[in-house]
C-alpha cells in the first residue's frame, strides 16, 4: 500500500508545478498583452499626431498656394493696367508728335513766305537804289561827283534779323536783309544775289 501513496505525491507535485508554470505563463501573457496594448496605443497616438501634422502641413501648403495664386493674379492685373496705360501714352505721343510736326512745317512755311515777302521788298529797295545810281552816272560829270555809289551789304539770316532796321544803321553803306532758314535756302539766296546784285559784303546770321 505504500507505493500508491508515493505515486500520488509525485503526481500532486507535478500538478502543483504545472499550476505554478501556468500561473507564471498567465502573468507573462498579461504582461505581453499590456505591453502590446501600450505599444498599440503609443503607435496610434504617434500615427494620429503624424496625421494631424500632415493635415496641418497640407492646409498650410494649400493656404500658401492660394495666397501665391491670388498675389500672382493681382500682379497680372496691375501689369495689364500698366500695359494699357503705356499703350495709351504711346498713342498720345504719336498723335502729339504728328501735331507738332505739322505745326513745325506750318511755321517753317510761314517763315519762308514771310522771308520771301521781305526779300522781295528788299530787292525792290536795292533795285531802286541801283537805278538811282545808274541815273546819277548818266548825269553830267559836274553832277556825278556829288552822288557817290554807297557800298552794298547783304545780311542773310533767320527771324533773328527781323528787328534790324537798315535806316538806323550807318548811312555809309546800303543794307539788304534776306531770310533763309536752311543751308539750301542760303545757297539759293547767294546765287540769286550774285546774279542780280554787285555786293561788297555778306553777313550770315543764324541762331
């Protein structure tokens, strides 16, 4: 009867050992489960934080893009306004230049006409003086020494000679004024003078 008792003790010891091992395993499983839940919660928190940051970055990025697009559109509108104003200024400049050119041509034509009239009057005076000289030369010698031919001076210039009064200058010479506004007109006046008048002196006056 002793042998069965020993076997029961051994079996009881084994059962106790297995129960202890099971208890230890249960504790280990609980610890692993706790760690797993903790790690899961930690990872979930990190994921949510990253997601929140990503969403915030996305919103910030989209907001920045919108601000840049709005600024670009505003700059484009200002640029279009500047281009429109520049086009209007260029158009006004061309129109004003055309008006000024027409006025300049009109003024030059008026000056040329005025100069032609003045030249014609001066030519009449010189011709009259030449006729008087020729008439005096045809008189008897007793009268010729009383009338001496005065030297002839021709003054060629623009409107700056308009105020010169030949009658107020020296009586020792005859002054004739001719108007010329370009070098071509001056050359033409000189050729005409050489053909029609014996002149002792020329003077060119230009501004």
